[in-house]
């Protein structure tokens, strides 16, 4: 018997029969690659199945291993299908060919070979398994039908982080023109190195070091978006083969747009940044700050690199190595979560980060479909149909004290289970969804079944966590797993309304939000009858005045009358609501100030505006005095009048959302983007452009500059006082009863003198 932890799998291109290479780690810590035969399956549905089994084996004798009739389900309906095992890895093209020849509908065919390997064999990546060995031909062969899952902790992985510095005399570095001048490497075994010299030597040394360290994981920041393609181009120019795979292969772009490295997991932390809404500028340093990881280097902006490299190369080297260290620290804090998400979805760790929430849910559902005999629909182009969403009660603006946030536990998943909402249970009769002309049958549907499994697994894990020492390795792994399960669970509802979903069902999403609205509305009514002021509600939570006995009675009512679970998520000692939905800030019992939707956590305001707003809010929340907040605002205005603020704090960042030539309006960030492009900088959709407003006359877009070209004496300080600092605080101060403009003019305060 062979016991191994599975890292990744790839098609065995050297084999004459369909086979996979399984990259794995043995119990003794040694790395290995296993070989296994795997004949992928497709399903055919139509008429005259028995006759067509014979036709199939006759016409496609060399491409079909075997075929048999099976009872399966299509959207919950039982049908007979021909299960065909292919003697080929070309699943999609062969499936289409067979379907066309036999005039049968084909299922489970438009799924890549290695994805089918994990799902059909019910094997999860990032997991320990025991296999029966079949022999060796230079590589150990295993019988995948003997796979037995083992309950063991993840082995210690060898990890290397890297960062690259490109030298461009003008504008954004271009791979066809601008060389690599430094690559930093950092491993979780204490190795640190900054590689410099001639470019061909840098690239060769980088490959040599990767092969010598032999990491299981290579992690970077924007390596999928920039680094791997740039490195490959420069390697080709320098006649160097970028040998970083375990079989000395080069990286290649794969499914979901990420780069695949044979035998290793390629992690791009930028994939995690993109799905973290709190991180607005999407920089490594901002993400580190979000995770409370200290950055121990001075940042250097892209436009400064070339000049710094010529004048102070040691600063650039320290910056490069510092980023590699930070990348590794961030990865270390997220490693367990990444691999638990991989395990749950049956997507290798590099794929699970590169893909969207919809594809993660779909992969999990395909795994469950295999277990219950539900066939996977083909992916189609679907026109999205809108439906009414969640209910959000407008807040009572102002400063409130002692407010409890009552949070429904997994409300949408719970409603889907309670009302049996699924694509395979939709009926015209039965229990009608609120305000809709359809309902759902009583026989357990596929989606509720999948959700029950997830929720029960999460509950089991959280029960074990209560018996485990908090902070221990076991606790951290369990916590990462329950968080990963929660993310998949809560995304199932949204998946059904996603136009890219194989199991797209607008009715499911529509009915779920309909019952959600009824649930929240009835909860608001009950809370008010109990004497609790409902200050705000949003989707699956209520903000109510905290009266301990009444809140406990309210939670009990939710459990007994709504058959749902709810809990007090947190208690705010003080909280400020503006008149707008999803915009508030509160002081929690542990003294932490939380911001939601305000300028302090939005990327399209300057740092100085966000800073003053957060300080004003913090002072009001901690003192309970609105005048104290006004005092903070005046202090910042004094600093601006004296020009005592770093230019970098004045930068306003805006995202370019489409190709620059499609913009007709002369918005400030578009003007700056056009200027940057003319100056040699690359600006693509999705990029953020930073600018400052300078003195002059005319509209704002005529008075903007790239922040790195502006001097302190050029800054329009009055613009920042009125349109950034005061504007950012006005909504907050007015919510607590101060008319900023009126106070400034009437009392001759320092606001407008």
C-alpha cells in the first residue's frame, strides 16, 4: 500500500493509453509522481439505447473502451443513458462526434480531462489517500479504483515566493523591450536571495534555484497577470529555457487563465485580493495591511524604479526582497484556507484561486452530481434574466448607542433547504413561492441535498473546534475548513442566477430572494412588537436596539416560528448611520471601529479624505461628542492650508473600466490615462489611475496631473479642503446633527475663513 498526499494531476502526454500523472508527497516527506490509467466517461441519452450500444462499439471500436446502460437523472428526472468509457483523453471532441453520429444527446462531455479525473474517481486534491501499487516502469503505477481517503493533516509543504524588477527607461515595462534586473526568492525554510547581474544569468540562476529548492508551491503577486508571461518572453529573447516545472518544463497558460507549472502549485495572491472588497487599490502593501501583516520596506512606485535603479540600486533590491518576504508571510497566513477550498471543490489549489465563485460552486456540485447519478448539463450561452433581490430597510440616520446586529445563520441556504428550492423541484402546484406563479415539490431536491451536506459538515467541524485548543495547528486547519465551506454554501444561491451556470435556474434565485424578503419583513414586524427599535436591515441581518431579554426572546421566536437560526453577530456600543443604505460605522465592544461603505474604505477618494473621515468618526464614536469630530476636521484643514501633507496622500484613484478609446467623456482619470498612454505607460481595463488636482482655472479635468509629476507648490489645496476633506466628513457630521457649511459660515469657524 502507498500513502500519499495529492498535490496536482496532469494528463500523461507520453502514454499511448489515457493516463494521468499524479504529483504527490509520501508519508516520509519525499516527493513523487504516480501514473494511473484513467478512461473518462460520457453519457448518451435518446431512443433505441440497446441498439445504439452495439452501433457505438462497432463504429467507434478504437475510441471506445466499453459501453453500458445505466439509470441516471437529468435535472432530477430518472432516465436511461448509455455510459461510455472512452479510450481517449479528447473527451469534448469525441463526445460531439459520437453524439452527431448516433443522434443522441451527450452529457458530461465538455469537461476537461483532469477535472473529470478528480470528479469521476471521487478523489479530492490536497488530501491523503492510500493506493494499491500496480508496479513501476520508472514511475510508480497505482490503481485509482483502490483509492482510500485518509484523515491526516496536510504535510509541511516547501514554498518559495518571488518578486521581479523590470527596468524601463520610459513607461510601463514591455517584455519585448525592457530587461529583468532583479529577481528575489524567499522560502519557508529560511532561504532568501536577490538575483542580479546579466539578464541571461538572472534567468538561469532563477531556474537553477527553483530546481534546487524543489518547492511544492511557488507564490507571487500578479504572477498570472504579468510575471510568468514576461519571464517566458525574456527567457526566449535570452535563449534560456524557463525550466521551473518538476519535469524541467516551462510554465504554460491553462484553464481559468492561470499559469500551470508541472508538479508544482502556482499561487497568485492577486487572485485573493480581487475578491476582497475591503482592499480598494489592490496592492500587495494594502492587502498586507488588511491582514495585519507588517511591511518592513519602503515602497517604490513603478514610475520611480528606473531612476532609483540607476541612482540607488540597493534600495530597489531591498524593496524587491521585502516584497518577496511579505508575499511569503501573506501566503503562510492563508495556506490552510487555500488547500481546504481546493479539497472541498475538487479543484487543485492554483485553479481554485484563479477561478470565480461560480466555477467553485459548480465544481462542488459536479462532485455531488457524480455521487447521486445526476448528469452534468453542457455549458450554454444563456441570456441573464433579472429578478427582484433582497430587501434593505433604509437606516435611521444619526448616532445610536447599544445596537445589536442580529444575523440569520446562512439565511438563503437555510431557506433553500426549508422550502426545497432546487432546479429539479420546480412545479406549478405545491407551495407557491411568495408573489410567484410556481412552487417546489416535497421530494428532496439536488441543491438542498448538497447544502445539507455542507451545513452538516461545517457544524461537525465547529463542534470539534470547541474541543480543540484555540490557536493550535489543528484549530487553525479546522477553522480554515469551516470558512471555506461557508463560502461555498453561501454562494450556491447566487450560482443559480448566474448566466454562466450549467444548472442555471432563475426561478431558484427568484424564489429564494422572495422568501428572504418575507422572512426579513416578518422579523422586522416582530422585533418592533417586542419593543426593539429596528434601526437598519440588510439582506439577512437586522440592527436593533440592544435590550438583552427582548433580543433573546426575538431569537427564540425566529427559531420557533421561522424555523431558522439567528444569533447576535456583534454589539455596537455606538454606531453612526448616514441616510444611505450600506453606509455606517460603529464602535464594537472590544474597542474596534468598523467601517462599511463609507469613503474611509472606498478607493475613489484621496488618502487624506479617508484619513480625516476615519479620524472624525473614531473621535465621535469613542467620545460620544459630535463637537469633538468637528474639532478633528478643523485640525486637518489647518494642515492643508499650511501645505503640510504629503502629495501621496492627495492622490485620487479611479479605475479604467473599458478600453480608453471607448471613453467619450473627459473625466479626470480618463484624461490622465490618455496622457500616460502617450507617455509610454500601459493602461488597460481594470487598471487604476492615480491623479492629483493642481491650481488653475476651468473644469477639474483640465487641472489634473499624474501624481508622480506634481509638485507640492502646484497643488490646489482649496480643492482638497472643500471637495475631499470636508465633502468626506459632511455626510457623517450632518448625520449627527451638524450642518458643516452652515456652522462654518455662521460661526466664522476655521472651515471657511
